[in-house]
């Protein structure tokens, strides 16, 4: 396949996939597959999130991050290795770097009350930490998690069809998966000259998971690295979310679907004193999912590129690389 160079990421309507119109569904699958083979990113409308819920969650997120440092750190538990609760400023760095990103964030995982007692994930995952000072974060965080998880399942069904798999191939692999909703605060820098020269809001990286669903950010700065080495800005209309391929899906498809390097650049110095907020949903499978490259994605022209590994093993390896696991 000749790689196509996009000047901006394609926009698709998820309603085309879910409406019951076979021709619209087939076109969505083809357009999504083409985008994921080339740029690895799409903008999606009709994703299920209402403006009201989005605004309510962002309001709760901003309220939490405006709390004094001594209150926020009550919800930072080192033994959880960054998997739930608050993660402080500069704690995460991109793979291959030592300088921490200029951000703080909060991790929300599966609501354990919704997982049946017989399912092993109920005891495998840590419980969520909820700040008593901002009860709205639990209410709107859980609602958003559930909606984006459902949207992610629809996206994975379209991906399965593009790959020639049965439409529901991913369903049981992501049921009660190890997914994370991550409200992020790129905090204001009052004295930009005092930070390390190579410090950025989010250094260039690929996401660990199957797919990432990103609610609209509050400021510009997200960029994706095109195949020809050019960085292009990623923007979504107010009614869209961004959905991109993660490293696990790249690995499963033997790099047929591309996990594209992306970053969040610093704004001009005069704007470094302002906050930026964003909320990605990292859709992970269950830890036991086999990420061995699909046979259909391996041939003489594209020999197998990755060693066999489960999702849990891959996650553990990457958490160590970005500074969460010792």
C-alpha cells in the first residue's frame, strides 16, 4: 500500500457505523482502516458524550487541580504505581527520556462495583481513589468512563471488520479491561526560564493501549508526526473526539495499523502561565489478552516485527520505561 500523507486527520461519523445502513457501515470501516494504516488518528462525531457531561467533568477536573498541593497528594499512593488517583507534577516521562513532562494528572479505572464477583479482574485491579473535596469527579468520571468504553467497543468492532476478523473479536478481550480515564492538567509555568531546556508538556510518545479516545482539549498544542517527518497539528471540532491507535493494536496487527508518535508542545512563552486541560481515555484489554501478531498481518512483504507477549506483560514493561514501575 502506498502511504498517504494527510495535512489534517480525517473526520468520520460513528453513526455511519451504528445506523444499520450496510453501505454506510462498510464505507466507515474502509475509511477508518485507511486512516489507521497511514496517520493512525481520526476525529469522530456522534461518540455518545453530551456537551453537558463534558462540561461537568471538565469543571470537576479544574476544581480538583486547583486544590492546594497538600490536599492533592493525599490521593497519590506510590504502591499503586500510578494506576489510580493523583500523579504529581513531572512524575511521568516519555519512553527514552529522563526529563519529566510538565503535567499532573488523575487516574480513574474500572468501577469495581460493576464487575461480577466471579470475574478475576475484580481482585486484580486497585479500587479508584475519589477526592472527598470534589464529589463531582466520581459522578462525572464514572459516567464518562462508561460512555467512552462503549464508544471504544464500537470503534474496535469497525477495526475488527477492517482486519477481516469477526466483528465482535475484541468484545470479550476488552470486557472489564484495564482501561484508564486520565484528566490531565498542564500546569502554568510562572518562570519559564527556570525549567529544563528540554521540558515540554508531553514529550513525543506512542500510547501503550489498544486505542485512545481523547475528549477535546482546552488549548492548542497536540501534534502528530507524519511519515515524512513533518509534525502536523491535531484539532477537533467541538462535537468531535480524537481516536488513535495505541502500541498494543500496532503490535497485534504487526504495524499494519499505525501507533503514531505524538506530543503536546509548549505554547509561546507569554502563554506558559496559562493552564491546559485534556482528558484521554486509554482503552486497554484484559491483561491476559494475547498480543501475538495476527497471522493475517504477517507475510513475506511484512515479516513479523514483534515478539509474542500478553497485554499485561507489555503494560508492565512500558510502565517501567515511563517511570511508574521500579
